[in-house]
């Protein structure tokens, strides 16, 4: 890959968001579409945008006729689970025991953890995702590997060692004191370094003792800049189990609320089986839910109610949840999200969907000064996409009427094969021509 010029000008059809598009709004003022424009990038940051070609002091990259989007932000993905993607025949709790925990055991080996982290981040980049909130495993070395590999790629990455001190194989269990030591050490070494941030990572309520949840809450209370990531209310058997394990809690979400784990930097995956009181608690806390549609369908978990989330007023981002999810492709997940909403008689616009995968996710993480859009001064994390690949998509693209129809069709029939290039902070990190399949 070529070294990055200080002044880079990128030509293409630029699409990003300046605010939250209204639900079901096809013609939204929050959509910023600048066809055949030049995006100016200086020292890795967005420096301008103009219809005319810039002067010769700029290195030009001409992607005329291609779609340029901010890099996607995957707010919930499991690094070690790439190995168990598409595992047959189970719901959540069986799936964890049968496929997931055995795969995670292998990450005790530093070489496996390092190789897995590199493979996961490269795969994200090759699907158009430039930032992610990632679950590694319980092993400290798995979080270290992700941080180090992300730093090498200049990526925005949020992760933290998984906390699990019960209801898991012995090889995947920690204890409160050791886990706290590991968290503090990782926070000191990585949190706030370059584009890295630490997330206190509670796997889910059943795999932590009350003592461990209290320790996690104390870490969050001690430093409001820390993220928190976990799962909540994904599957009915899981919800029932949590009610047995925590009989005093009003709800599954309340297990986390009582420990101080809900705050503006918290990302909770799924949130399918919430009630109105939970939704209000979420909205008041500033936490966001990561909607993981391909996982929810694949594991038969349920249908997330996005309209209720909007009405309650908490942020929703979109995520792959690989390996429960079946693809790292954000478009594939967004199309599944459309189908989930359709099952409830709702219609997810391309705008609401793509906003959740870019600006919406960035705002939910408090990172809108850095990622998620093409505003001046933000880091130039962007992806170049073919509008259409193959005869079916091309024929459809030729017949579209209006911008929403075009972008919706793109979202629905495109995937990682449409990706031409991914840049992180203006540096090329993936280019299709370097990856022609043998
Ligand atoms: N709940 C607890 N752990 C997991 C996991 O690894 N994947 C999913 N989808 N749900 C979980
Ligand atoms: Zn998950």
C-alpha cells in the first residue's frame, strides 16, 4: 500500500448524516448527499469538501461514480467467535456451551489471541468497518492483542477483558480480585492511548457473581471515561435464568442498573425482552442498545422493538454480533434489521439504518468529534463502495427513482464484495485489488 500523502483529495458520491433522520422519513434534512464532490483530507483529518477538483498541491484519488461513506462502526462483535460463525442448530444458552465457550478457550494461548485479533480487525476493515466495540475473551492477553493490533492499524477500538467468574468452563473463569487487577493494569496501559479505550466488559449477568458485578460497577464509578459493554435481555430462557439468579432485581436490566453499570458510555447488546420501565431507565442513563439483527434471527432470540426505543428516547446502534451474527457486513445486518422491523409492521429507512451504523453509533459512544461523519476536523475514516456489483444489482441500480430508493437498494443487495477501499485516518488499510481471491 502507498504511503499517505499529507494532502489527499477524494472524488466520489459522498453520503453522511448531520442529525437523526425521522423514523420512516424518506426525504430527510439530516441526510447530506454530495454527488461527485471532492473530499479534502489533510494530515488524516477532513479539511473540506467541494464540487471542483482541488489544485495540484493535493494528491487526487478519483473514485467518480462510486459511493463514499464514513467507515461503519460495529458496536458489538466478538473477536474469537469468527471461528464459530454459522454454527448449526441451537439457541443462545446451548450455543454458548456447544460452540462459543470451546472456541474462546483457545485464546488462553497468546499466539492464538494475537493471530485472532489481527484476523478480526483485518476482516472488519475488509467489510467496511473502521471502528468497533469488541468482546475478546476472559484472558487478559486477548484484550492486549486487540489493543496492540488496533493501534498498529490506527483504528478506533473499544474493548476490555471479559469478566466471567461463574457458569462457564473452568478455563474461562476468573475471580474478582484477579479480574480487578487485570482490568486496572489494562486501563493504565491502553485506555486513552491513541484511539483506544477500555470497556469494563461484563459478559452477561449469569456469568458474573454479585461480587464481580459490584467490582465492575466500582470501576465505572471511579472513572466516567470508561466504557461498559454487556448483553441484556436477548433470549427468553436467559431472561428467566437471570430472574432466578437475581430474585431481588426488578428486571434483567435492573441487575446492571443497581450496580451503576448503566451510564452514557454503556453499550448493551440486544435489549429485545425489555419492558417500558426498562426503556425509561435506559433513556435516563444515556446508555445505548446495540441492535444485532442477524444474530437475533439466527439464534431465534426475538424481534427488537426499535420504534419503542425511539419513543423512549435511548440511542440504538447496529452491530454484527458475530459469531451469533452471520456476517460482518453491515449492509447484511441492516437488511436483516429492515426485515425484523417489517415483522412488526414497521419500515426501516436506509437513512435510519445507515445513521445507526455511522453518526448514531458515534454519538452513542460520545465520539462524534472523531468518527461517523464527514464534518470538518474529524478523522478521515471512510470507505469507497461500488454502487452495484453483478448484473442483478446493476440492473436494479439503473432503474432506481430518487436517492432513497437508490441507497436502499444498495443497502439491500450489496455486501463486502462492493467494497473498493477502507481508509483509517486517511491511510489505506484495505484495498480490493490487494485481495483478489486465488
Ligand atoms: N450472551 C452472553 N454471551 C453471549 C455471546 O457471546 N453472544 C451472544 N449473542 N449473546 C451472549
Ligand atoms: Zn454478543
